[in-house]
C-alpha cells in the first residue's frame, strides 16, 4: 500500500480504537453524508482554484436537479464535455464531496465537466438515481451549445456508484441516434455482477467495508425490480455498441475484480476498453488528492487519457 495512504488508514484506525461504530442503519443518512462530505473535502483542499465552478439546474427524471459546471482557466468557447456522477453507494456523496476531484479533471484534461447531483437512496430508491443520470445526460446533449460543449465529444463518467451510473447510461443511450456518447470514464466502478467476485470476498476495507456495501445495497433496494439490470450490470447486459472506455481500479479495493472483468467484457464485445490498476491505492482515492503524490499523478494520467480520447 502507498505509504502515505497507509499512514492515513493507520491514523483513522487509531482514532477509532476502543470506540466501536454503531451500525449504519442506526445513523441518519444525512449524518453519514455530512461526515463523508467533511472528510473528503478536507482531503482535496489543494485542487485547482482557477477552475470556474457554476451551479445550475438540469433535467432529472422527476423535475430539475442540481449540477455544477466546471470550466478550466483559459478554456476556448467550446470544449469536449464530461458528464460526471459522484460515488457514494447511491446513498451518500454530492457536489461538495467531489468538488476537488472534478476541478482536477477539468483542469488536467482541459475540458468542461458537469457534475450531477442525482437523487439519493434510501429516500429515493432505485431507479431514481439511474433515471436522473439518464435524463441529465440527455439534457446536456440538448443544451450543449449554451454549456460550451461540443455535442460530438461528450463523455460520461463516474467513480464507484457513479461508475455504475455512467456504464448504465452508456448502455441506455447506445441506440439513440441523436445522442452518441464519445467515451465512458469508469473509475473503480461498482458493477454489481451476477456472482460475487474474489476481491469482494477477500477485502473488507480499508476504505470500502463489507458493512458499507451491505448498507448501500439495502438503501438502493433494487431487489427484483423489472429494471434491475440497469444497476446489476451482469453478464446479460448487452454492452455491444457502447462507447470506448477507460476502467480504473485500485489494488486495495473490493470492487477491483468487477472493474477488471467489466473492461474485459467490453473488449470481448468489440468495445475498445483500457484497464488500468493502481496496485498501491485504495477505493475512493481520487477524492484524497492531498493525501499522497501518487494520487495526483494518477489523476493526471487519467485526465490525459480522457483528453486524448475526446480530441
């Protein structure tokens, strides 16, 4: 494990020693969200400040939802665009928790990034978040000119649960003749495969624990919903015709095997997919830019691949 991250993990463990955490079910979701927001914001304070951030509203599936448009310094009138969905197990995370990460993406790639504040479970169970994600991407295509985005160079992306949303939207839109995605950026995505992967069995933390995954699953409440395949992107999901992809995984992440396997499935279906694993890093690492130089280096590499893909 990266030594800087190990030091952070050890410090958190020491602070929690002798203070067993209550079950997540016993904590109000808003309290969990506030803690997550505070921690991740504090770990990304050095994100580029010369990126313009403008809050706006976009179409959700059931009315307007919040979003934030990031424009890098010196950007031309029109750039490629990335529609980005934050992580947090579909239940936590927001524009603030991922603000530093989105600033880095916009600055390092030199493109506009639109972060979407989709509805969260358990207040809004499946498929609310997936429906919002799809509606928001359609809105971006339809309003590309006013956003300063080239409609021929729009990518969709996300981390963790947001990676699931990005992959799902890529499948949902693959046959839409008016809205052709150029790329999908899947950062340690939660694919929720048909069979539990070895890494899910073996790894319990250090960031994403089995208890957290179970709570996220309970909140999302997919169950036997007729559209369950939009969240549980198992082998039956037809990924043929989806856009090229970069799939990033972390060595100390329970989700690493499903990300790797999804990249292989894309390639087997004729979709050009690149898989990169940062063996020394952990789940959620992009949001910890101040913790280790290795994270900033990874963010720059990811942004360079995105920039090259969008031209």
